[in-house]
């Protein structure tokens, strides 16, 4: 519910268009827009590929779970839950930590049962240290149960300083020209950990 549907759609169109086909806005400086003829092609392509959950249904986990079943039975292969902490999981048993554990187990079991991929976005607790998978608010079972865990680092002064303390200065220095760094913190299939991948932020799109 963080973005209105039309705004999310607009952002998707910008990314799908790419800066090669974008046009500079005549109203807003340093902003770009998707030309109408290209927008129509993107919309036609997206039509049966992306579905946004109707937030008017509420954020009850059981309702969302039932709707996820409908989605995968209709052909969806990737489900994104953004984010864990906006989901009402109070129907699950136990205290908050146990409810979070049950939730993540529900999601991993669902993914295997329906042979689809589920991404759960989890925000970190306020931290003065370099972000690790233990930085996620809640129980450690969240990252224990999942198959893969990725951390997105913003390349800023904290990343330079605290990242150097963790990975070493030379390793972090090679990433300072990126906008963000994606870290593979856990990978069940191949056992990859502590792997960094620099990402550029494309302002135009």
C-alpha cells in the first residue's frame, strides 16, 4: 500500500521503456516520461504478466494466502509480498516472533507446493552497524527458513565506513561508484555467502 497503483504502473513503464526511448519532461526539470506510443506497447505486453493486489481486501494473511493460491492457479510464477511488517499475521499462533516464524514457513511451504517463487521484503531494525541478515526486525527464523537472503545496501558514508570494517577497505572501495550494492547473504542451492554486486541507479528511468 506504499504506492498508489497508477504510480507503481508509471514506475514500471519508466523502467521497461529505458532511457533510450524516454523523453525529457517540459514541466518538471530532470524528469522524464514515456511517449504514448511506447506506453501502449508496454501496457499491452504487461497486460497478462503483472497483477497488483487490491489493498481494499485488507492485509489479513489468510485472505492474502487464499488470493495467492488463486494467482498461482491462474499462472503466476512470482509473488512479491511487500512487506512482512505491513501484513496482519495475528491469526497465526503464539507471540510475535512465533507468528513471524509461522508466516515465513507458510510462505516457503507455499512456494514449494505450488512451484513458484516468493519474495518477502523485510525492513531492517534501526542499526548503527553494517547491515547483516540478523539486522532484520524480528526472529532469526525469518532468514533460517528462507532459501535465499539478499541485502540491499545504499552506497553512502555508512556503507563506506562500516562495510570496510566488515569486508576490508579494498573490497568496499571498488563499489563506491555504484548507487547501491546487492549482497547475497544466503544461497541454499550453491552455498554462496557474502557476495557483493554493484548496481547503478539510472536516474532517467
